[in-house]
């Protein structure tokens, strides 16, 4: 059995490649990083260090690697693959569609359908792929009979490798022990592969929403609120050592959890939501993993997007009638996020948000980046509340402010501490 894994980055190698290689599949990586491709092709294996309560060293073998710039070579591999997976990031997807389309054209003559795992943490991934692939295929191509589009929920956390470690072993990856890939059972044309760690669900939308609005939101809350209160903290475990920060992240996650319980009552209840939230908080605080506040929070223009972890969660909460003060607090703190990398530099896009905040004020960013509409009553309330909290926290970034949210009243920010 052969998997073509497009994207040999952290998720592609530490998660997807690992699962299939350890299940006995051959894994063929395709990536635009020619240096990485050459090294993978030379070594034909790489190492993963599991950084968790039970440390483990894993060697991933039975692999090959291709330069994604060689479309013909990638298409040949796709033509004879049993499965294709992508893990390149939403911004890079347009470069992936031509590779897959070229492979699909070759498969048509053999009348061999192709299932594609979309490991991208994007909403409506199957719809995106359909829109990206169909224009590149011949007229009359039997798309629905030839292409299975499988959305996934990616819950594995992989930290940025320290520079000195990366220099000594460019293929080495650190990862947590969590190793479950939730997949859309209904997306497969063929059978679900018998691969340990694959967890097929009939309602993938519920689990995609849970990942974005509980996991990603909770991570963001820890990073953004934690950075405002503890600006010198480097690691996520450090900010979560502060019980007030941990509880603020928990409260934000529960706001989404309550909304998801209403929307997907047949999937989620108080018991399984509580288990999920507490397990995530334990994983976020994993000291051995060495995950940084910078990595978790960086790239504000994307993470403040209108369908992303904060604004998307606020809209979910609004639609289900759930008050969301801690999610709004997370939004306010995100505007103040400037956590630097290991070289002491902020992410460039985050620095630009900071410059705009000083120049234009929070309201403009909330309108332009988050796409909140001041003419909409709900959006206007979010703009007012988050802007007020942002200004007050910028003057007094102290954990004592967090207690004000227990009353669900942002007016408390008008009062002296």
C-alpha cells in the first residue's frame, strides 16, 4: 500500500507519515523544500521524539521523497497511489491542485478512483478541493466517481524545533503522544484504511468545529491572555502555571462547548466536553513538549480572520445564544499579542498589527482584519467590548482584570482596579 503525502512539514511527517508508515505503508513525500527532499531521499528515514509523560523515540522508515516542482514525477506516483494526503497549509493549496489533477488524469484511463485526505485544518475542505480541482480536469471528467474528498480534524501539536537542534539534525521532529486522526467516513469512495489512529466519524462537521472552536480557541486564549499578563513568558506551560490564566482559557473553551452541545446534541454532552477540555489543558501545559507562546499565537491576520478560532467562535456562540465574555477577552488580548521568537523578534505580521493598533486603534483592526461590521448590532457590541478591554489591558496588564469577567460585564473595565 502506498500513500503520497503532499507536504513534508511538521504535520506531514510527525503525524500523517508516521501513522501510515508504522501501519506498513510506503510513504512518498512531495514537498517544495528541495533541501528537505534531498535529505529525506538520501536517508530514507527520520526520527520523532515523543515529548510527553512517557518519552519515546520513533524511527519512520519505508519512505521516498520527491520535489513537488517535478509535476510529472508526482503525477506518476499519484497515478499508482492507494491514497493521497495533503498537509501544506491553506495558503499553499492552490499549488497542490495541479499536482493532484495531473495524477487524476492518469488514473482515469485505469478507471481507478482516488481518495484524498485533506489534513489542512480548514473549514469546508472538501468544497475547497472540489472548487480547486474541477477547473483543472477535462470536460466531462467523472469527478464524483473518481475522487473521494475526506475532511479531517488535526489535533496533534508539534512545536517549532529549536534552531540548534534543527542544525544538528534537520529531519528530527518533536511531537506530543496524541496520535488520533479524525476522518470523514462519508468522504471515502473506497474502504476506510485499516490504519491504527484513524478514527472515522459520520458527522465530520461537528469535529472540525470542535477542533477550531475548542482546541484552537483554548490554545489561543492561553497564548493571548497569558502573554498580556506574563509578557516575558516563553512557553505555554509557563503561562498555564498561572491558575487564573488556565481558568480563563477553560472558560473560553466552555463557551464554545456549550454552543456545540446545542448545535450537535447527538455528538456532544457535558461529560465528553469536560473530558475533552481537561485533556486539552493538560496537553497545552505539557512542559516536555516545549511549545512556545510565540508559535501558538503567531500570525494574527490569519487567526483573527472572520471564520477563524475567535471570531468564528463568537458567531457560533451568538447563533446558539451563549454569552461569550472570555472569548471576547481572548480577542482583546490578541490585539496586544507581540510574543517574540527565540531570536527575540515578533512575527512580522504581528508587528504590523501592533503598529496599526498604535496608529489606528483597535476598532479599525476589528473591522478590517476580523471583518466585523459596525452597522450590525452584534458586531458593534463585540467591537465596543473588545476595544474597551484592549485599551484597559494595555494600560494595566494584570491578572486581577480577569476576575472582572466572572460577572459577564465588560462595563467593569470603566472602573479603577
